[in-house]
């Protein structure tokens, strides 16, 4: 009868707790990766046989259609683009303009003028290498 009246010490089973914590960790990592927005928008870039890879730009300006300027998913006017770039330290801003194939040269010049008015000196034009 001695075994029946003995006090048993309580045990905390942590193996199940570890499984749950690892599951939550993986779950939150997957959710966080899904929350990171993709950069840029889908566009058909013009092709060039002399295109080279440059360092990753800090700011990508997209010209998806006639008269549209898109920066970080926001549609902007040339004046808004200039104001945006003034807030980004334009002297050290590295800007790349990605225009669709059918965007006019005038739209490209308008975007470049807005960048130059803000004081940006490093402007690149995105193109797809024809050798790829």
C-alpha cells in the first residue's frame, strides 16, 4: 500500500511544446516571406544586344503605359516624382527607368526631366539583353 499513498512529482512534458513552437516559427517565417512585396511591375522591356548588368538601383521608375509613371506601386505625376525624389537624397539616389516597349520616347524624357529637376545624376534605363 506504500506505492498508492506516495506523492508523485508532476512532470512537464516539453516535447509537445517544442513541436508547437517549431510549427509556429515555420508558420510565421512563411507568412513573413509572403508579406514582402515584389519589386516592380510586369513590363515588356525593350531589347538591346549591348545591355549590361548594373548595380541594384535604389529607386525603380516604371513606365507601363502612355503617360503613366509608377514608383513603388504608386501612380505619380512628374511633379510628384520630383517631390518624391527630393525626399530620397537625390545626390546619392541611383534611379533606373523601366519603360515598356511601346512607351514613347517623350514619356521617357518626361521621367528623366523629373529626375534631373530633383538633382538625380545617376539614371539608368532598363533593357532586356537579347542574348538571354
